[in-house]
């Protein structure tokens, strides 16, 4: 039971640190060494975290798919009816 409590505390602490990480990094990117940035990227990869670029690319792809779906749902407008 004590092991569960300490592991939950560890998970809570880790979640809190990860939640604070973006705000801490925004103002201090210039101060971080390449090694630190590389280590953070490695950690993000290991934890399967999504990068901002990945999220932006996915949002663009979803928007394109939604647009294409709307075009298909609306059907052709400029074509005359088939005889």
C-alpha cells in the first residue's frame, strides 16, 4: 500500500513537472544548451509526446479533409444535369 502511495506521488509530481515545462521553456530557450534541448526532445520522444509542429501539421490535414468532405457532400454545382 505504501508502494502504491509513493508511486502515485511520483506520478503526480511528474505530471506537474511536465505541465510546467512549456511555460518554463518559453522564456528561456536561448539559455538552454543544445545538450539540454536534445535531452528534452529525447524524453518527449520516449514519452510519445506530440510536438507543436506535429500538432499543427495534423490540424492542417484535418482541415483539408473536412474541406474535401464538404465538397463531396455538396456535390458538383457547375455541371449541367446529365441527359
